C-alpha cells in the first residue's frame, strides 16, 4: 500500500506519466479546468497596478516571483501592463515544474522582457519582493484521514484484482497527528479530511528564501469551523477530467488534475510560526475591488458583443459578481518585515 499523498505525487508529478509533466493542454476550454487568471487578462493587469503601487510606495522591492505560472497568461498580462505604464525596473521570476508549461510561457513572452526561471526557492536566498501563487496549495499532494467509531484512520491506496482501491489503516503517522493537534483540526465522526503536510514544507522553503517582503496566496479552502460542517463529511479531494468533476481520484491516473481545498487557519498559523504575519484575508472579489479592478471598466457605445472592450468589461464583471468564480476564492496577504 501507499499513501494518498504518494499516489497523488506520482499521478501529478511523475517525470514521464504525471499529469502536470505531460505535453498536453490542461488549462482552458481544451484542457480540464480553468483558473481566475485565465479569464481575459484582467487579473494580471490589476495585480500589476497594485504591485507597482507597493513598489513606488517602497512597501516592497521590485521583484515579483510567480510560483507555478501555468500557461503564462497571468505573467503575460502582468508584464504587458508593467511595461505599457512604464513602471520602475522589475525583476520577474517564475518557479515552474512543468516542462510543457515552461514552453507555453516562453511562447507568450516578448524577448526583451527580463524573466528568469529557477527550479526552486533555494535559488532565491535573500529574496526581497513578493511571492505570488494562484491555486498552488490546492494542487499539492495530501494525506487523507477518516474518523470511524471514534478512531482515526489513514486512507491508503492498494491494488485488488488489478484495480486501485482504498484501504483504511489506523493512523500512525506522527506528522499527521502533530498537524491535527497543532492546527486544532476537529474531525467529526464519519468525516474524511485532507491533511496537507507539504503545505508547511513549501511555506518553510519560502521563509528560508524571503528576507523581506510579502507572500500573496490566492486559493480556495475552508476554515476549521467550515471543515466540520456536515456537507464536508466526504472531504474535498477530487479530480477534474475534461471539465467534469470526478469524485474517485483513483480513476484516470496521470490523466486528470487532482485538487483539494486548503486549510486557511493552518496556513495563517504556519505564517505566524515563521514570523510572517497576515495583513489581510479577503474573498477574491472583495480584494480585487479594493485594489481597483473597477478602474478598468470602460463606458462605451460599442454594440459589438465580441469587441475587446466588451469582452474586458464582461471579464471584470465575472470576477466581481456573486455568480462568478471569485466568491469561492480567498486572497491571503502576509508580510515579513
């Protein structure tokens, strides 16, 4: 047997057969899922304006590091806006595991844009600036724990009759037990919940590199209280295959995206432990409104629904309306001074 974390690591990141490592489209209509930053170019442009304000107010150094840049659309929009507005000199760094995504990104970037690629945080010692991620932590492999008849079990992956199946084993992993205790995770009877041990590993790597600046995390997740609600009894771990939600993550190994909701309270606690404190945490629509997304709405007389200005205005509305994607996402802004 192997853990769910080991299974996810293989299914997502195996060098030959992992979902993210394969040479195929993953984001957008022809892929398996969509992200906020791929709704037009509004996210990238709005974040560029906000970051430029922080740089010019000397709140943060002009070094922006995107962790997991996907198809590069956010970075392209960010950089287009940065150089169009003639903001101060910028260093843009990308940490990316997927060779396919690196290829897509480089196809979008202009040759004169000074973008640097690094393999990990260890190459950014003494970093001053902003670490930015959009749907990073939800893509990390997780352990899966269930509570039955008062006891905690870890859900494992085994093979029976040539098929992948789940097996429950009494929980013995001390790191999981410590995570549950340290972050006050309450697991009601009959519930399953994901335990993201890699979340702290990634955060500690950021802390080791970050000398001074901010960490901005955009993602979907729950508080400890929300995790206990009856509607969450089956946990949040799921797959996305051709825009279809797949509850059984053992289907289509290496062929679909796997994701789970993150533990917001734990992420805030981990930050505090490392001396990286929360400045604000808002729903994505509230955050975008607070940093001026409405400034990009244009009044016009263009009757063509497919014109650039109409498409941009629709994209802005989709990111701030209650019926859009944003209410499902949170933005966490943390500071290390």
